[in-house]
């Protein structure tokens, strides 16, 4: 019962975040990436001259002690991430984040990067193919690491780096297909099939599905983006 109460509290927290996002009425509309992807995802053979140094983008903010957010198979398509900014050309080498535990069989997440234009209230995905991360079943904290298959460069600007609940096993999806009719006892039993992220007090963006637009929320899941910054 304690676990069920905890998930109810987390759902309430996410409800608060959603209410805050609606109150601020800050929604970004997605635009086509076809004309912009080549600007950011530069060719494999690129040679860049200038000073370079290792750098980590994104500050998580303060960890909210004991607070976690949960995704279940009902949340397929949900996306959350962090906003990062670079003043110079930046090569993405690694994107990492922690999961507190995972009870969803065959769980696959995807990592995407969106260029932000907040003046026009728009964003566009700069990656033709997302980076996929398979999350094993686990009962303790695990560090997940995503690396681009080739060279991925970001021009100076602001970006939204997200994690998306992409897929899970067919067996799991079938078992959740009738979740809307579950009684409390059944929902409590199935609540073990969830993915938990830690929460940090710094705003980020989220959306519930590919047809929805991005909305600001006051928390994030602590994404870290490591790479090399190039300066002229």
C-alpha cells in the first residue's frame, strides 16, 4: 500500500507541474527539421580548427530529496528533458541520466535534441534518427548513457535535450491494454511495472505525445550532456 500511496503522491506532483505549465501558458510549436538538420548535424569528415576543451552542458538544479517521477506503460510517447545553451560550436559525445529503478520489461527510451526558437515559440528536431537506450529491469539506481553513432555538432544557441518513453515488450503492452478498468487493488499490483527518475528543481519542457506541443514544468530529471567545445 505504501508504494501505491507514493505513486499517487508522484501523480499529484506531476499534476501540479502540469497546472503550473498551463498557468504560464508557454507552449512551443514544433516545426519541420528538414531545412535545419544539416546546420547542426555536420558531416562525418568535418575538421574544425581552433581551441577546444571538454565541457558539460546543463545545470540540473537542486536535487529534490526523496522525490521521483514515474512512467508506466500508459505513458508511451511521453517526453521530458532539459534546456541547454552553448555559445560556441559544441560536439556532443555523451548524454547521460539516472533511473532510480525500472520494472517495465523490454523498455526502450529515445534521446532527441531540438533547436529552440523561443522568440517565435518554435522548436525543431535536429536529429533524423534518435539515439536509443535500452533500460534493464533494476531495483536500484542505474546510470544510462547515450552516445551518437557519428559526429553530432551543435551551433551556438539553445536546445531542448529530451528522453522519450519509446517502447516496451508486447507482453507488457497487452497487460496494460485494459488499465482504464482496473480496480485499486489491480492498479496497486501493476504499479510495480514503472520507471522512476530522480527530480531536480530547475525548469524543463515536457509533452505527452508526438502530436502535443512542449510545455514548461518546474522540474527536470537531471540530464547531463558532455562533449567538446570549439572556440575560434
